[in-house]
């Protein structure tokens, strides 16, 4: 819902499916710690399931706490993304295991990221000095219209070197080359005997496009960005008929 909470009816349906053996994957641009709350609510610690975080740069088996896939950026690349963001008048952040790291604590969009992930902000005076370790992602924030205007110019020097794209209209996601949700699903689930034709993916953001196209059935929510609705096979208006088909 608008407060980023799973509706009770949705929660119960997913738990029923998990108990029947369906594999639940929470696939998010958020950091891993930012989806622990939802994983716990869905009892994935009991029934099993995966947390696909950072748009697929890290995948965790939630029940066993095993990291089954991970790609990172070096601290030097994180610093370069910081400089790039500042050159465009944007606000960069990254994460440690439990916190959001940024110099720009007053930024509205960074406050929204804190609200969404339920992670505290670690306000630092020197981003580069603080970030002396490899990271899964650098997130850059800005006003949606401006982000849309400068995105192609921002990422042009990194084509073929990094994965840089929007998720929400006010976020630019910066990760290792080739990272997206579809690749992570393919890397983790196919070797474990699952087929893409058996997958159903639900999404609402720009960063869900690869996953929605990859899955056997791709569903765009009613509040999804128009680009995603254009490629999805279903909209959430079809959920009841889809539920009947599955049953």
C-alpha cells in the first residue's frame, strides 16, 4: 500500500502458496536489510524463500542465511559515482549492513529511502573516507523530471561497464555491470531446477522491467510506471482471473 506495507489478504495468500511449495522471492532494489521486515511477515524464515536485493546484486537464502549470489562495486568506483552525482547536482548514498550512508541527510528522497527500508541514516561528513569497502550499490537521488532529463548523459560513459538505470522516478541505481533482477533470477533459480516459464513476476517500477519480461507471466501493478505497463502481459486488474487459473 502507500505506506509500503503488505496487505493482509496478500500476505495470507503468499503464505499459503509458500506452504504448498511455491518459492517466494522478494526482488527489490532495496538493500538486504531493507526487506527483512517483509520476509519475516511472510514467514520465509520457516517456509523458505529468497531475498533478491540491490536489484539482483545480492541474493540471500533467507532460511539458511546463505548468500547464494553477489556482485559488488569497489570503493574506488563508489567514489567515482559520488563525484559523478555531485557534478550533476544530485545526492549519492550507499549502505553498510544496517545503515544508509550519506552526507545529504536533509535530502527528501534520502529520507524516503530511510522510511521505505526502515533503515537509519548514518550522516557522515566525508562520504569517500567513510566508504572504504566494496558496496553492492550506489543510489543517487534527484527530482524526477531532472533525473529523466539527465539520465542518458549521466550514464553514457559507463555503457558496458556498469548497470545504471532508474527504479523509482527519483532514483538512479548504480551497480556492477550486467546486474538486473532477471539475471539474478536466472543465475539462482535455474540451476536449482526451476524454469522461467513457471515464474510469475509482479512489479511497479522501471527496475522491474527485466524481471517482468523474463518471467512466464509478468504482471504490472495498477500504480506501475507506464513503461512497465506497456511490456507486462497482465495488469493487476487480472489478478482474480490469474488466481483462479493457478488454483
